[in-house]
C-alpha cells in the first residue's frame, strides 16, 4: 500500500497524493499551525521541533513502513528538514526519490540521504 | 492574549525628524484612567493581557504614576496575567524608576538609529547622549533594554555601518521602517519605500544569519516563525482587530496607538466599560474590518496571505488618504522577505538531501530553519 508522509500545507499535497497514488496520507504539522487543510487523511501535530521530537517522527515512519511502501513529499521548512533528518536513519530512504515542493510546483529528486 | 497600549501622553521632549507620534501641549494621563482601565478589562476578555506604555514619551507621566499604575494593573488583573512593556527614549529614566520597572518585569525598548552621527542627523542633536545616559542607568539597575532601529530613506544606504555598530555594542534590535503618517507630511521625505524596505530586509537577514550567535534581530525571528506556522506572530503580520487596542490620556479607546488623538478613530471610552460587541459597533472597528475583508478578497491567491494578512491597516489607510482601497503598501516588502526565506529554506533542504552535490554550497550551522523554531 503506497503511504505518503508529507508536511505540504497547500494544494500541492493533492498533486503529491496523485503522483504516488497514495492510499494513506500522513500529514505532519507543527502544533502551532492552525491548519485549514481539508483532506480525508491522518494529520499528526507535533510541538516545535527539537531532537526529542525527531523520535516521534521516527515512530510515525516505523509504523508506516510496517504497513506499506512509504514515499516522502516535503516542503522546505523546519518540519520538512526534521522529517528528512529522521529519514536518514532508514536504509530504504537512501537513494530514493523524494518529492519537494519548490517554487510552487513539485519536483522529484533522487536524494542521497547518507 | 490581547494587547492594550496605554498612551499616557503624546508630549515628547525629543524632536526626531520623521516622528509622527508626538504632539506639543498634549494632556497627561491621570491615575484615575488606569483605575478605569482595570475596571473595564476585568470583564472584557477572559485571557492574558499585555500592556505597552507608549507615547509620545511615556515616562513624562512620572515615577508616581508608574508606582501606582503597575501594581494597580498587575493585581487588579491578576487573573489575566497582566504583563508589561514600555517604549521610551530613556531620557527621564532614573534609578528609582529603573528599579520599579525591573520589579514589574517591564520589557523596555528604546529607539536608536545606529552610531551617534546617524542618530544626531535623524533624531536631533543631543538625542544619542541622553539616551545612552538612560541606558547606563538601566544597565546598572539590571533593567534589560532592547533597541528599535528606524531605517529611513537616508540610513538605508548605511546598513553595513549601522549593523556593525549594533553588533559591536552587543545590542539586540528590532527594525522599524520610517513610514508616512495620517497626521502630517513631516515624515514623508524620510519614509522608506516598500521596495527599499524589502531589499533592506534581505540584506539584513543575510547579515543576521552570519552572526546569529552574537545578535538578535527579532523581526527575522518573527518572519521565519510566521513562515513556518503559517500565521503572523506580530501585529503587522496578523489580523490585529480587537487583539490590539490603545487608550489615550482621557480614556478614549482606539484600534492602535497609531490612531491616538484622531477623533474619527475613537471606538469608545474606558469610563463606559465597553464590551467587545460595543466596540464592534464603532465606525473605527468597521473601517478596520473592511480592511480584513479586502485582504480576504485581494490576497486570496497570494501564497503568503496567512503569514502577513495584508500588513498594517493604518499603512493602507494612509496610502489612500483615509480610505481602505488597497492592502498595506509594505506588502511588496513582505513578499520579498517571505520569498527570500522560502528560497533559503529550499536551499537548506537540498543541501541536506544531496550533500555531495558540488553546486550546493554548505549551509552554516544554525541557518534559516533554526530561526523557524527559535
């Protein structure tokens, strides 16, 4: 089952869902963010980020990896960077395509998370 | 939390070239107004309140005023966890006042436009020495002071010199662009255009990122935080209506200190203990509400709408001579800095994704992402 983990907060999220044909989406947002994003998917809110919180992201990744094939679509902000840093702990994300919201569109990058 | 700006007087002993916030022979607030403020706010909103004493020069109200006002507000509004700030040129600060302000954890800000020669030109002869004398008194009484640096059409070209000055002195600062006023045209020649302000912000952000361990420029912390949480964290980047109020020496209530003593913007008076619903019926409230409605429509396609909410309604009113026809002209500057933050954040992401890509220069530790979670 394709699972999308993302922090994208605008309509590019729908493009990302379509791109990876996600059957499950986990949107990770900062707790201070009053999101008005309406997607019928799971939204995880985390506190302002610190090293301890990366453990929460790793938990989310662990569970998602048990359930299916995980794809990342990230927006460049502190949460996106934290998800990326957490992904570096997993072999599966090394040399894997990652979607990045950049200049108002989605780009695919072959990440080297080493 | 909501914010009430108390303006004890619009009098001011200094004579800054671009100032629009003072007035000669203005009245001075009596302590009775503070009693009325406490009575009014006890049942106004059930949430924390922060007071800023502003002016004119608020210390003209005198030691006795603050000796009564601070405990009156603190104890009278204990359930609202009242907190305090004060914006002053510090000329009238003495040891007694400094200790009083410190005892009530008053966050003090003062204006300083850079080294002495730039200050003297923009703020008048003698300003620098008098403010520094007050700053010395604050320091010896352990009263922290942050500085607000106004950039004008003149000083924008001296940004390197000004930044170095604050860096060398170890002063934290907040930026303020000189802006046109509804009260007169004396500030117009000094006003910073939105394009110049945007360029200034970008240049200063680069300097800040190089020296983040040595200095704090709170504006950039707010811009980055606002970008991250998609919500403005200071008044000019947020829907301020109802969350910011100002009270003048007679107890008149305005949407912000920038409207003080402009009768057409009076929303009510503390003597009448108006409710939020009462203030909503005022013409001034409706004017600011019309600004928010305009932002919802005009900016709906802007990707930064949630981060700046069209800027400051006062600036919008000024740009169309008292009418709401457009958003804050500083929108241009806000777009420029948010675009730049977005670009820097993307670069930091890419460097982390592809560290071996030779086209991507390494990012210094503590980059733009660290400001987002500061």
